C-alpha cells in the first residue's frame, strides 16, 4: 500500500500571487556597543585596591570529629607536604610555620646584600 506524498509546504497554492515586498536596507555597522548582548555592563563602584600582597603558602587541615585528621602544606616555591594522624599533623603545622622564615619567595637578600 502506498501513502500519498506529503509536500513540504503545508499551505495550498495561492490563487492571488503577489510580489515580495522589499525590506529596509541594512547598514553594515549598527550602533557601537560596549559589550556583547546579554552581558551586563555595570561597573562596580569601588573596585578593591591591591596592596601588593598575595598568598604564597597554604595550610589545609581537615579534622572531622572522631576521624583521623589530615593536613596539607603547599607553597608556590614548590614545597608540597601532607600528613595523616594527630602527631604528624601537629608536626606539619610547626613545619609550615617554620617554612615562612626559610621560603625563598618570602625572604629577600636585599637587606643582607646591602650590609
């Protein structure tokens, strides 16, 4: 059994043909826009001013209740240490604190070299 072929147009043929209406000419460039459409262009009134400081070392401690505590000490100089258990975490905290004095990113030789 063959089914009738459906045409792509759902409307039937028109009995009153008419010419297409021309559209208004488009310009190559529209009004200048500050940002892309849909992006808010509100500027924050008082952006924070940096004082030049930024984090160099991080100490992350996780001590969930009765579970075994863990800690991670990372520094941008390449130091990356971790510890598991109460005594080792406490030792890592002390080591992280001591690293502040020996880190090559925090200590400057300018004062020593000038003397």
